[in-house]
């Protein structure tokens, strides 16, 4: 399997570390940012193969970042998996309209299941 680059945009360090550790174990490259603004700055330098994106974050949330991603030709092809909490139905609907690959409700999925979803999207 070829090494893939995954951008994790998540303000909860624990959650980001859990996914990062799993992805690194699988041989992927991981970049972690704390909010959408940092995530967009990374995209200017590094095009990931996949973005794991939280919705509720300080500075710039996931939906705003997603809107920015979809404006740029070279970014909008990058698959995005949203990490959400229960009760963010409006955001999920908006994200689906913006073309996210998938969304995961954090409390409903174990890290292993999230990694399976990532693998499916990356087409390992």
C-alpha cells in the first residue's frame, strides 16, 4: 500500500492523537491542525490525500473550511470525512451539499472504525 498523507483538522488533541497514532502505525503521513484556518494554511503548502475534519472548532469551523476548499480547483478533489458530534444535523446537511465523502459521529465510532472508513476512501 502506498503511503498516503492525511490532514487531521481537530481542536481536541486527544481525538487528533488517537487517529494520528493509528494512521502512523499504518504507514501514513499525518499533519494535525487545530482549526480550519490552520488547515487551509497547510493546504497551500501540502495537498493531502484525505482530510479528516471536525465541525466545531475555534477561529474557523469545519463548514467554513469546507466552503473554502470547494472554491479551489486543486483542493476540491480532496476527499473529506467530517467528524461530528450528535445534534449537528444542519451542519451535516450543509456539508453533504458541499460534497463531503462521509461523516462520522464521534461517539458512534471507535477509532478502528474511523480508520476503516479512511482506508475505504483512500482505496488502499
